[in-house]
């Protein structure tokens, strides 16, 4: 813009001095600059038009299907409709639907609760939403699946939760149980799709069905490279619901999205995933949930570092303390030694070297594997590989056959290139 202003001033001076040669030269430059600025404007406009638009924003596609029906919503703090308003960038889906006179009777909430403030694995109680007065029914704890009574007066269930694309992140398990309960009670489910910030790759160990749990319910790799809408279609198509039931499913798709599109979540999906770096590292560091190793909980760098008070004291040091999202972090108030990963490059694979390295440094090998390590890994092989001191390449090669098999299954349910 300064360049344009300077050229314009030269043009005006040439007019005053009646210097016609310079007048012609500056006039041509003005035209060229105007064309460039117009091009930049068009480019910015095209960029704006190509921004990802989440399923919740496609109101014209789903509001007519909700009209005159009794609705239940499965939601948390990420369930929002975005606006191009700096002062109010988004509104919660529940608030938006109520403003459209949609009859919402209740809200089902997943792990971490409706407002997303509970610790991982912390009990989330039923309650009443202070803002709307709607009853909130927790789907975490003993009641992971909506009961027939809880669905008795519902015509349609809307599921809208931001996933991060890792098998042990429990929102896909919640979706499974919602689909299953609705299939048993002949209630349709509508999934409002959202991008997968780890949707650009498929990797990691595949879960073996004998190790099925709420931390992993399906025979999929640790990172499956699908949006939550695509994943819902796979649950249905592969007949993974109880008794091979099929849910009456509608997916409201994203606009302007591909699996290679970079997407930074504007709202943290859970208390200990504060930013894009933590979300990208989460599949690789999530194994530590089943070990005594601290993965940054109790710091401001959750899932961006790992360490232990028992590691060599020559390493990077930090102190885990009780904080938002982690009331009782591992090695609380102890000096931990470990590795800072906050400056690492973006991963496009599961980096198993972190786990290998932690096992190497931890002095008490028998105490390294906790009760939940196998369900996080999805098999018993990974523990044996670590105990046998297998290297990165050997472990990665053991995943390949299952990954190729899964990719063929995955291909059938993709909505986006």
C-alpha cells in the first residue's frame, strides 16, 4: 500500500509539472499496481471462500430435519457454530439450536463433561446446565451408553464433538455407544462432522479385539486418519455395533476439507490438549498413560514433554504440579528429568522412539508397564517388543500388514480426498 501511495504522489507531481513522459510512466505503474492489488484482493477472497466449514455451520442442511422433533444433543465445549465476528467468534450449538426454536430436551456429555473441565478418567456427574436449564446426562463412568429410559421421548440424536484422531481418545467410544443405543431404539443419529487434526496419516499398532475396552473398541490402528463422520460410517458399515445392528445415520459433511488440510483447533478438545503441538504429539505420547512416566500433565506443556523423577538428572528438568485438568499428575511436586518436545517438527507418524527411550531410562523395568498399558497399545506385542529391546524399525515393521489391511477398509468410508 505504501508503494501504491508513493507512485500516486509521483503521478500527481508529474501532472503539476506537466512532465508528460513521466506522467505516462507513472500512469502505467499505477495501472500495474492496481491490477496487483486487485489480484491480491481476489486471492484473499478465494482463500476466505475456501476456508474449512464444519458440519455444524451447514445449518441449511440439517435444521429442516430437526424441525418439529424432540432432540437430544451429544456435545461438549467444542460443539460450536463459528461466526466471522471477532468479538463473538462462535456460539455453542445448543444455544444456536434453541435460538432457532429447535426442541432440545436433554444433553448427553462425554469424558471431561459438557464444559470440558474434568480430569481424564474423573467421574462426571449428571446435572443441569446453568445457562439453558437443560438436563445433562453423563456418558462417562458407569453410564457409558444411553439407556432406553433416557431415550424414551427422543426423536433424533445430534452428535457433535471434536475428535483428535487417536484410538485411545474416548469420544469415538462414546459415539459407538450412542449409535448402538439409538439403533436398539429405532432413533436416527445425525453426526455433524469436524476436521481431524491428525487426519493426514494412518499409523501405529492395530487393536486386537481381545483387548477391546472403552479406551479402544474397534480393530483400528492407533491413528486412523478419518474424521468423526467418516468413522461413524465405518462403525455402521463394518457392523461393529452389538448384534451387528445398523444405525439410521446421517453425516453432515465438512466443506473445503481434505485429509491433508492443516487445521488448528480453535477450542481445546480436552483439558490436557491445549494446542496444535500437544494434539500432534498426543498419539505418540499417549502410551505413557499406561506407565509411571509423566507426559507433561501438571505443567503448561501437556503432551509436549515427558519425564520421570527416576530418570537421569542430567536431562531437561521440570516440576509437575496440580493444575487445570490434572489434579494429581504423576510425580506431583517432584523434580522430573526428561525431554522437551515443544519445538519438534510436526509428526506424520507415530514416533515410537519416545516410548523406547523412556523404557531404556526407567530403572525399575518391572514397574514400567501399568494396568492400562495393554489397552492403550491395543495388544500385548508392544510390551514384549520393549522388554526384548526391539528397535524402532522392527516395531514399525510389525505394524505394516495390519495397516495395509485397515487402509483398504478405511477407503470405503472416506468422504474427503
